[in-house]
C-alpha cells in the first residue's frame, strides 16, 4: 500500500513506550494496550514517500527469512511473497514511526488493527488478504521465536469482497424460499428489491 501522501500516524519514543491514544473514529475502544507506543491514527494506511524518510534494512525481515527457510516445506515463490508482504508492512511502520529499525515491541495489536481496518482503497482485496495472511504467519513467528510475549496478529480477519447485485438477489431469494412463501410472493419481493437496487445504483 504505497502513496506519496501519508500523514504520520505514530509519534514514537522507543525507549519510553506509552499507552495507546484512542483515535476519534474508534470511540470507546476496548483494546487499550499498555505499555505500547503512543499512536495517533491516520484515516488510511499507506506508505509515505521515501523522500521524507528512508528506513534501514529491517533485521526482523532477515530473521523471518531464516525462519521460513528452516521450515523446508515452503517453495521459493511462497517465501518471496511472505518476505515482500512483511517488508512492505515494516517499511510502512518504520516511516510512520520515523524509526529506522522496527523492533518487536513496535508491533502491537493496536498497530495491526489499524493496518487491517484502514487499507488503501486502491489496493485489490486479494492483495490485502494476502498481506494479512503473511502478517498472521509473521505474528506466529514473533511469538514462537520469543520475540514477543503475545501474538499481535492473532485477531486478523481476512476481508470479504462486496456482494454483487446478483448475489444479493440470489441470497434474498434463498431466504424467501426458506420461509416457505408462495411463488407469487417471492416474485413480488424480488421485483421490489431489484427495482430498489437499480434506483440505488443510479443515485449513487
């Protein structure tokens, strides 16, 4: 998720982790973590331009590479994809934190939640879900390697592609039939729904 326009979403002092600030668009957020970096969340997760800040090579990527190679069950293509996705995430986090080197304590559940909930809208869902899958594996690596006490990626959920109008109508038809309504009643409901969807499409 790369963009030349990025508002820094984290102000971090690595030696003095603080409590997570609750963003205005997450009222009454129950996931308050302490200790953790002080974060101010932006509306969309993107990668800032390198001209503002150029992160260093991330040691965590190399440790993850060694972990994946040691598994021996992954093909080179899979390893390449995992490393590419994690490098993208760590680059974004490094530039957001203005920290050249990302350490395990920087990767909190709150950071992962924000990364998941605010994807770049121009990125395809399939790409987003692949990156989230890579993060799940990365979180497991952090935990099992003793780099973190908990898995910050344990709550990641893949995104669901939006339903098409045809899918919505078919799902509604299935529901109506399950209610054992008469064919004429089902037909009328579907006609009304179809007219509404056509209207909504024209006015959106």
